[in-house]
C-alpha cells in the first residue's frame, strides 16, 4: 500500500474535480491511502464525495478577485506550505499533481529534492502560448511561469500527457520522451449514458467551461446577437464560473447588448444534472481560441450534440470523422451562420459523436497507477 498525497493547492470552487475524485476512489479500492493538501474550502468540497481521506489544510488563504491576485495568492500558499514540509515528506510515498501549472509543481519538486524515494507524477494538459488567448500582462506572466514550470517538470518521475501533439511539444521544449506517457483524457462515460434531457427545460445552445475571454465566452455573446435576428427567442445557457472581475464584465456585456432574455447563466453544475442540461440543448457552442484537448467539447460530442467550434489545431488529431463543425478563429459571422444552419435543419442528433469510443476516468486511473510501482 502506498501513501498518495494529492497536491490541490490551487483549488477554486466551481472548477471540475471529477477526474481527481474518480482517481481517489480507484486508488482507495486498490489499497492506497490518500491525503489531500488543499485550502479549507477544498476540504469542505471533498468531504462531500470522499471517505477515509486525510486532509492537510493550508492556512492564511484568501479568495482572489482577479487573475493577477490569483497568481500571487498561489505563490503565497506554496510559501506557507514550506512551514510544514517535513510532515508532508514523512507522510508521502507518492505525490500526484493534477496540473502542470507552476503552482502545483513547486512543493512536490522540493519534496523530491529532500527525499528522492518519493515518486512524483504530473498530469500535463496545456501549453501556454504568447500568441493565443488572453493579452497583456496576464498572458506574459502566464507564459513566463509556464517556462519556469518546465524546469520543475524535469524532476517528475512520469508526466501523463493527454495527446500526442502535447508530447511532441514537450519534447521540443526539452522534456525527455521516456519521461512521458500519453494517456488520453477520460470522460464521465457512465453519466453520459444514463443522463436524459429535462422534460421541462430546453436551450437552443449551451456552453460548458471556464468563464473567461480565452474560452471565447464574449465571442459567444456576439454570435447570439447575430443569431437572434433570425431567431429572436434564441437561448444560450452557460455552465461554469470564473473570477469575479470577469463575471462582472460578462454581465455588463449581456446588459449592454440587451441579451438578458437570450443568455442564462447556470453557474457550476456537476454530475448527472450537467449532462441533462447538455442533452436539453439543440447544439453546443465552444469558441475557445486554444485547447490542448477540450474535455467539455468531447463530452458534448459524445452526448450527441452538434458542436460549433473555432478551428483549433488539436481537433485535427481528436476528431477525424467530422464530429465537430469548425470555423476560423474570431469569425463571428461564420459561427452564427453555422448555428442558424443547424437550427434551420431541425436535425439535432450528432450520430458520428454518439458512435465514438471513449475512456472513463477510471480507465485513465488504471493506466496511470500502472506506473506507480514501476
């Protein structure tokens, strides 16, 4: 039996933690002891879905209002954790970083320096680029921190990457190929299978994911503004959350475009209800400018929805049978046109999507844990 420490130093309420919850259940079923390093609000969340987990809570944590304060809040948490580092090292055989963001790597890196027998595993699912997504200081800082994270990543025993294109990118950035394992990504396959559309709820389009500019949420409002010329009662549902500043800006934009009757924000929705909302929609709108995989998009495809997306490079690797409908990045008019085409066709079942074979998060946990004792 191994003692596994999950580093969730960057927990944000509303972010998807199903992948790690499924891993926890699988590890416990196979005799491993699990502990979680996290802020107090994460403990409250995890306690609702786990049993027999040891929590190591981080004191002096605060909610960040925007992305700049979030960066420094995470760095502060790492510094605070150094004060009880001996306890973490003594109680861990394995450290699992659910993300390769710098915030999730600093502490395991130090633990590995102190005790080389600790095995450290990292999930890598995103490359930060300067030319895509958010602009200005935040993008520059994110890129700098990403480059620093690569230095820490070289110390990990294994890096689990979700696509071949990510593996190739990491090789070009200096990570050894033998250090990486391509696992793919998991889906909540059981919930997709048993969920059904609500009988009393219907949307014309739905989005699931983080609420921020890089995800194209503000572009979606422009699409809605065009589509309602043809369909005045068009309704877009948004599932997800973001930092307070972005949410305030989004609400201001909705009011400015007079879209109050065309856009509904559902906040964070999980479990079978999330997929029931998805299946209650005629189509899925996902205008993210950059993805390394796009789990929410894959969930919608496998739920049988037609999906209108921007033309992102990785989709060529993931969708080889025309399961999605792509338009050039930033082309609001073409995106709106595709939405109108789908609504006008009255055909809302994506049969190619329903035929896809996918892995569950338990399948991913099995692949990863096969390297724990290697």
